[in-house]
C-alpha cells in the first residue's frame, strides 16, 4: 500500500526543516543551543549519523503528527511515539542526499518524496510482519540448549534462535565466521534499504 499524507501544508514544514539543515551544515556552531546541551543525531542508513538542531527535531515531530492526522489507517495502528520514530528514521537517509547548492524548492520536493516513500515502506513492513518487537539481551541460564518459552507477552529464546528468526524475516542476517553478527537493513523494491553489512564481533568470554 502507498501511504500518502498530503502536500501543501507539509511542504512548508519540510522547507523549514531543509532550511535549518542547510544553515546548520554551513554554520555548525548554530546547532549548539545552550538550552539544549545534549547533542541530537539521526542515522543516515549507512552507519553514519548527522547532527540536527532541536528545531529540526521538533519539526520532524510535527511531520509525524501531520501524517497521523492525514491517514486514519496509520492513526489506528501506530502510537504517536512509534510513528515519530519512523519519520525520524526516514529523514536521516533523505537529508544526507540533499545537494546544498540545488534550488531549495526542488530539494524540498525530493526530500519529502524520499521521506514519504521510506515511511510508507516501513509501515508496510511492520503491518505485514506483525507488531513492533522490542528486544533486550539477558542471561538467565548458563547453557544454550533450552527451548524458547513465553511468559505473558514476553518471549525468551536462545541467542542463535533469535538470530535465525531475524534472518528469516529479511531485516537481519546471521552469525558469520568467528561468531560475528552480520546485520543488514531490510530490503525494499529495486534494492532500496540494501547496504553492506555492519559486522559486530562479540566480546570474548571472561
């Protein structure tokens, strides 16, 4: 399904986001707000991050609220917090592609099209693959050969079983040579979201 969220009103918000971003890139000191001491970053989808101002973060939240109001099917399935997370995630890869020397109105159109497409694909993936899943690592037993079990809404499963399940879902890969975890973003049409794996090497056991 292709989720559309309107164009006229959101164009003004995206233009302000882009204007703030361009200003920040050309004058990095502008990002440092004494009333907001903690740095704000969003991922670009390739392992890098970009620094954004508090104003950009606030405008991204405005975009998420706008999206929720414009599409009843999204509003009924996602909390404001979860949708904001998806929109924030989409802005990183979209902003990093911006040509700072290009006409701003043309950039606004390209930026919004990218964000809308990325959010739409993420929504489709979540709805087709089940609800959002929150994962936390923990150690309950000193051995690995224990069957997965559930307590209420919480599922406990061995690390390798979890990795196999994530790999089969298309968003994650598996354990490589030497116990390395190779992770991939999920794949969309025409190779969208594909990238080289990030390899994590577990710490040696004590």
